[in-house]
């Protein structure tokens, strides 16, 4: 096995072994606490600009298949695991994890103490790092990590959004038939989904909720969106710093009150910015499939799938002209950060977590029905 090194911008160095592609890669190092679902994590566009460390010790057991991708390909800058399985054991597997990373040109490192790495990130915060199989001098790699520009203030959405509008017709998955094909059916609710880095399963769940979905680029104007006369507008997840995606917030601001709007993750943050609030960066973010979120209306606790480094700042939200009309609907029980909000007068709601899961629990899938009910009410 070829040696590999992970160096962090705070000077920490971890020696391990290469798997996947050989070479050198740079990104913000974060960790994900999901036990399974590494394929969906690898292909989530929200991880653009980041290298992901998995807290679970054995990754790759069931390989990669062609159905569970959440985008057109692997999106992470690098992958960090304790132990990568070379030979998958699952009837759906088409290739091994290592082969999939190699095909995508993504550098991976295994054999390091991921528990120590995660503890360091929890204490110091997410930071820039370098994985290399070609440079053996740790000091040089630390220097590169220190020199790497952070993703704060960078518009990463432009790297992952679609370039042209398209129709999405794939629905839910069953063991017997795979994904449902709705190309011959027109959904009841006409929805424009703005692609900030959308996961496929979000689109599938919109279709399953009887929506006719048109996906549009992130920089689409309000005029272009309204020209399709949609019943509702969906704002997707996506990578990076929401404050850098100024055009998205400007567009949503123009759309407020004109059509029902539902936002997830980055979409939630864009709504916050459009309302005049600010976003702030968490120390190490929420990444995993086991985050407890309380629905303040019902008192119920949902176990949720999450992937974000930024949140809507509650105090700045209260201080906006919409402050009295904004209701915080969900909070994170680990740190009391905002996980959902709704407008009391406008047809508008959003959540910071991922109700579409993939991977993760399905506790929050009801939110897609809430969106269709809002569109039904708006008429």
C-alpha cells in the first residue's frame, strides 16, 4: 500500500495509507457521524470544497452502486476513513469504494486515528487540510494547508448548479422496480426547484408528492422563474457560505409573497438572508444522520439528517423588518440553533436539516406534504 499524509492548517499531521486516486488535494476538513450512507455523502454537492472524515470505523463494506448517487458523481475533495474495505459484500455493488474514488480522481486516506482527528476538529473547529500521496515532507504539507484559502466568502454554488433548466421525472424507489418513472405523468403542483447543489432524492420526493418539477439554475432571475407560473418554488441545499451567494438572496427577496416557497439547508439560509438576517458559521458544523431536532409546534423530536456549516443567526432574524412575523419552528437540541422557520403572513417555510434523508432517518418526510398543502391553499 502507498503511504499518504493528512496535514491540517493547525500543524497536526496524520500518517496513513492511500486508497482511491493518487495525488494531492486541498479542502476544509469536516466529519460525518453517519454509520452508513457513505455513497450518498460522497455524492452530495453540499460537500464541494470539503474533505470528509467518517467517524464510523469501517467504510466501503457494501461498495458503490449506480442507484444511490445523489448527484452526477463524487463531490468531496477528499475522503478520510479508519479502514476502507477493498472487496464489497452486497448484491447491489457495482464497484468498490476505492475504485469509485479512483475513477472520480478523488484522493482518499485510511489507517489514521479518525477518533483523534474528530476530537481535534471538535476542539479547534473545521479547518483547511491537505491529503497527499506524492509529498512525503509533513512540514511542506502543513505549510500548504496554512496557505489554503478558507471556503468562507466563496461562492461554491456556481460550481455545482445546473447550467440549463430541465424536467425531473424520477420518483421514489422500491426493491422490486427501482426508481419510479413519471415521465408520462404530469404532477398536480407545478414546482420550480432552484438548484444550489440539489440532491436527487429531494427531487424524487417532490415528484412522489405529486409535483411537476422543473429544475432551474441558481442564478435564474425572479422574472424567469415567474414566467413559468409555478404553483410553488423550492430552494435546494448546496455548498459553502450562503452570504457569498448574493444573487440567490436578491432573487428570493423579489419572490417573497408571490408564490409559496419551501427551502432546505442552504435554501433555509438564503431565505434568512432574503429576509434581512445574517448567517454565521458553526465551529465544526452538523454532519450526520443522528441530529435531534424539536418541532416547537408539536413538541415532537425528530432524528434528522444534516449537512451544514452555516446557520441563520436568530438575533439578526428578530431584528429584521419581518422579525415579528417570523416564527422559529424547529430547534437543534444539541446546541439550540435554528433548524426551521416560517412566515406568519407569507406562504413561506424552511428547514435547516434534510427531510429527504439519503442517508438518514425519514422522520421529517412530512414536510413535502406540508409544501403541497401550502400550494393547495394558495390556489
